[in-house]
């Protein structure tokens, strides 16, 4: 996999291996590991007491460095005079290095073997069982401890995870078997992929990053990053001398009987995202619908049978590509065999940037490698079910392994793949990827995927770098979803509400380093 850096408008998310390398570099550069552990535990202590200032605390520790961090928390709590139960999953003599040192430093009553009983009635529970190096399925006694912590959390205890919730793979967000469901996760130096990619994201709760004295110049190049607001600075803006074509010309090809709304939403969102000229390529028998709905967009009637586009529409579509910068192919296009044949012919021959969505993706189920032969950029925007169909596996498997699945698809298609979700992942063919901060539950409604397609199509038409265009589209789409929720309420938002707020989302979220616009506030990250 390539070691090229991600763009500056991302916040790096080191995986477990990279974090280990960063820690080793810091130690070799003169920062003793015991000092790093002390800062980690002290930072976690501060976050805990700020949220739970009173009541008994149970600290559950494994035998690795994660347990060592927990032992520092226990020591600080006892020195503050708090009532603390220190529960060990391994005997003290099995601890090594800095963890053993901190085991011996805990004042007051000696740590005791873990049992679930002390968790009952605790005001807070510290999960310091498994750290960022964990992968796979937790084994005993960790598994039982995780289940006991979750049970206590359901009965009111505040669960605080040290670095990463135990059972979550820090490098991928994968959860196999049991994993702690934390109210707060305190991580060190930098967030990890597992904090932001589901299902790990759903276990992390509020996320706080504690600096522990590791410099920013560590020789580690993360392959994953969070999309920041600064990506919107890369989107070209209209100038005094701009023309409608210079602002971006987008083609939207789709629609079929009963599915006219999708290409309309994609066309309208492309316009609201800044495209200067949008043309809908649609079935001739349904043209009146589009003429009435799309007042500012052109419509081009194409040959169809009963509302399904025919293969002989190819030449007209290719002719329209001559004056366009991007083609959005698939919204509402349907699954008629002849139409699917047309989709593959258009994708193979269109000489411009292509965004493939909805039933356009269906045409490539089990045959994604055909897209690798395209001469122009390709962006695909599947949800988990569509990606499962493309990779010929169950959608539940995709949801369980989101990062590896999107990387596999991007490599197979030699395309940029946008795996949609609250943790939308935008992946390059070489495996580098960027993740949305999300926080936009209002987008869980029909048609918002078509809106996203139109936004990315608009940015592609402006001749942006395709990866940047896709990430900018994902960012502004989520920002518009949050604005819509604030104005209307999450339960009542529909796709057209999101379209109307795209300009404001871009205007208010734009600008390098705008953390609030980036959605970090929605997640509680600090």
C-alpha cells in the first residue's frame, strides 16, 4: 500500500501499528514510556472527574499498557480521596515494564482480582482492559468483564474507555463478539480509525483526545484521515468572468417509471452545489415530468421502452459528454436488462468524470473490474447493501468490515469508492481513505443519496481532483443535513430540505480549521 500522505485538509488517524511506531519514536527521542503513561493516565483522570465529580469508581485493568494507564487513573483518584475499586484481570506479577511499576504505585488497598460485584452501584467504571493493539474476539476473562461493564452501564454507571473501548479494533472499527459501550472514550495523542468507523464508532461515545507530549513530526504517514472543513477551500468559486459552463456542466442520466424523483434530486442538488449548467438525460416518455420539475435544468429526451432507457440512447449521451465536465449515471435508472446494458456501454465510453450511483451500480454487480479500464475518473457511491452486491456478499458482512470492504472495492474497480453511512468512507484505489465525522442522522431518509451524487457531480464538473471532490461533497452534504435537523428536527427532514441548505452549509462550514463546521462538536471530540 502506498505511503503517500493524505491531503492537508485531513486530520490523520494512525492505526495501531502506526501508533506503536509513533510511541517507539517518542521513546527513542527521549520521552520515557513511564512519562507517557503518566500523562495519559493523568489526562484521563481529569476528564473523568470533570464528568463524575462524586461517587465510587471501579477501575478494571488488563495486564498490558492499557491496564497501566488505568492504574495511573486509580492512583490519582485515590490521592484525591475518591473511593476506588481496582480490579485486575491478571495477577500483578504478570504485569511487565511501566504497567508493573504503576501497579506497585497504587496507594491504599491492593488491587484485587476482577469480579462483577464491585461494578454494581459504581458512579463510574474505567475500562482499561484491552488497548489499541487488540484485534479479533475477546477471550476470557476479558469477555466476561466487558459484558459485566456493559451491564453496569445500562444501570446508570458512566463508562469511560481508556484509549479505545475494549473489544473494538482500533485500526478498523471492527467488533467481533463483545465490546465495551462507552459513554466517553479518552484517547492519547490522536484519534484512531476505530473511533470513527462503525461499528467501533457506535461504542466510543464522546471522544476526547489527550496530548501526551509526542511531537507532530513523528515519521509515520497515516493512510486514513478525517475530512476537515478546509476541504471546502479546494472547491472553485465563481468569479466575475465566470460563465455557466466554466462554473461546471453536469449531466444526470437516469429515471424510469416510478423513479423520476431521483434524477430530479441529483440535478437540483448539482445546481445548488454550484454547477452552472445541468442537463437531465431522461426517458422520452417521461419528459413532461422533468420539464415541469426542473425549471432551471435542461432535459434531453432519450429513447425508451415503457420508461426504461434503451441501448440506442448511447450515441446521444456520448454527444452530450462533449460539452460537460461530469456525468452522474444511475439515479432512478431502473434494472431493466436493456437499460443495464446501456449503463455499461456509457460507463465504458464516456470520456469525462463519471459518478456511478444507485441502479448504475447494480449494472456492475460481480464485474467491478470492468470499470478499471475507464480512461477518466470514476467515483462510486454505494451504501452497504449496494457494496455487498458489487462484492457478491451479504450487506451485514460489509457493515462488520467497512474499511476492508471499501478498500477491496476501490482496488478492484480502480475507482474512488464512497461507502455511505454516518461514517462515510471515501477510498482511493491505493487504499488511502478519508472518513466523514458524520453527526447527521437527518440524512437517513430516501433521496439523500441522490443529493450527494449531485453535489459530487457538481464538484467533479469543476475539474477538481476526484478524491478531493468526493470528500468535499461528503462534507458539505453532512453539514447541510445537520443544518436541516437544527431547523426542522431530525425526524421531519426530507431530501429537498437538504438541497435547499447546501449553499449555506458550504458558506458556514468553509474555511480551514473550522472545527464546529467539521462536525466535531456533534461527536464531542476535543
